[in-house]
């Protein structure tokens, strides 16, 4: 079962850049929860926390393609050298403004500036795997599954750390620790030049069409918007539910159960030599995730929530692997990083909408009513695929 992973780890430099990328993207699971904790602590308003998270997510959705396009054109290391210091400065500014009780409009300005310099480290890592593994599709599937596993480990321990630091030390501590991980991981990742894909400066003689004019990319990105809405709605509703149960300190552990289910499926998924392509797998696991979201409607206790989250997580990693693999195969090498960024950028855009709605629902109707939002988000994801019926038929028929 683990033979594909043993072969993957023999890839020169592969494990080193994967581990440093793992450290560098720890904040993706810590920052959203840490922001909610610090804003709720300062204002006691989930609505404001949701709106702030929504604005931050919208900014990220525009920043990701920009920085990823930059990485394709000038190289990963140079891009990190520009983006990471900018994000560090503005995260510190946001913390100071909230802590010192500055006007709320200044919180928005600082978090907008911070998220405008957000770089998709996970996409950079996946791009390196594509570069180092070449045309070995089975091993690429294993690499994508391994990175999905790394993401789930991040989402197992990140929320736990963010919650522990925010509730036991200081509300701002979660963001500070996330910033430390960002700096450490990005530095280690950027120094590994031997596995860095070559830069592809803009070719004015033979330019590629813009990524989002590719109908295959559109067919993936539009559903991804609402898949992101699903993730965000689950996260904020779980936070609200745990607070209503008087168990805010265990919020991170509850979200870790969700990631544990996804991590288990990622391990199995990466060991299989699939005979069906990414497009078919995308639809299989999108439908599975929708069905496995129904138990959320019957959650009444922390135990039932943990069971529902674990079962739901079983479909998460395979769906994300299929999404990344499908996006990568739709474009030339010079646009892979940017394409992955568009897929990922769609998710916070949907998350912005669902975060604002979820915060309003929790404040006005309670967290249990909010569990309808994940199912609604996934239903919208499937509906957004209908305009691309012919494109999906072509993708599913491809070898």
C-alpha cells in the first residue's frame, strides 16, 4: 500500500521542499480562526468577525493569482522575497490596531493590506512536484495526495494551536505564532534552488491566452468558489456551535477531527493507481461530500458533531486532489502555478460570502441553524457546473 509513497520520497529534494512548504503554510489553518478569536474577544460580535473574514477572503482571491503569475514569470524564490516581508509588516500592524482599540475601519485597512500580500505556498509546492516528477501521472497523483495529507495535518494541528494560544495566552497569540511559521518555512523553501521550476518570462512572440479564458479552467474554478463557501461555513458554524456548548477551548480539536477524516482518505487515495481520470473523480467526490454533509443537519451534541465531521472529511482530500489534477492538466507548464492559484482563489471568494451569511445566521438564529449552509454551498457548486456541460463531457472523456 505504501510503495508509491516510498518511491515518491526518493525524489531528489522532494521531501525537503515539501516539509518546508508544510511549515510555511501552517498559517492557512491558524489565521482565519485566530482572526475570529481576536475580533470576537475585542467586540463580542460574530457578525463583525464574519464581515472582516469575508473582506480578507475577497482580497486573497485577487492576490493569489497575481503572486502566482509573478512566481511563474520571475521564479518562486524572488516572489517569496517580495511578498512575505509585506505580509509580516501588515499582520503586525493589524494586531497592534486591534489590541490598542483603534477605529474599526483601520482594522479593515490593515487586514486588506496583509491579505493582498498572501502567497499560495501550497501551490508553489505542488508546482515543484509537477516539475520534478515530469510525466509520471501515477506518482503525481501520489504527490498530490501526500500534499493533501500535509494540508490536513496542518488543519488538524493549526486550529488546535490557534485556539490554545488565543484562549490560554492572549487573543493575538495565534496570529503571532502563525507569522513565525510563515517566516521560517518560506525562508527554508526559498533557499532550495535546485528543485525550483524555471521561470517563464512573458513571451510576446508566442503568448499564451489568459488562464481564465480557458473553458476547462472556468469549469473547475466556478464550482471551487462554492466549495470554498462550504469550507468556510463549516468552520465558522463549528466555532459558534462550540461556543454555544460552552466549549470554545475545544473548537480546534473539533476541527481537527474533520481534518483527521480527510487525512485518512488522502493516504488511501495516494496509494491507488486510478483507472478513471480527474474529471470523473471530481464529480464522484463532490457528490460524496454533499451526501456526507447531510449528518450536519442532525447535530445536537459535541459527540454527534465529531462523528459528522469525521465522516464528512473522508470526501474532502480526494475532491481537492481531483480538482488540482484537473486544473494542472488544462494548461501549459508556464501557467500551472497561476492556474492552481485561480482554483484556490475561488475558494476564499466563496468563503467570503458564506462567512458573512454564517455570522449573521449564528447571531440571529443560533449555530445549529447554520449547518444548512454547507449543503447549500455544495448544491450551488454542482449547479455552477451546468453551463459547462459540454466542457465536462469532454473532460470526462479524456484519457
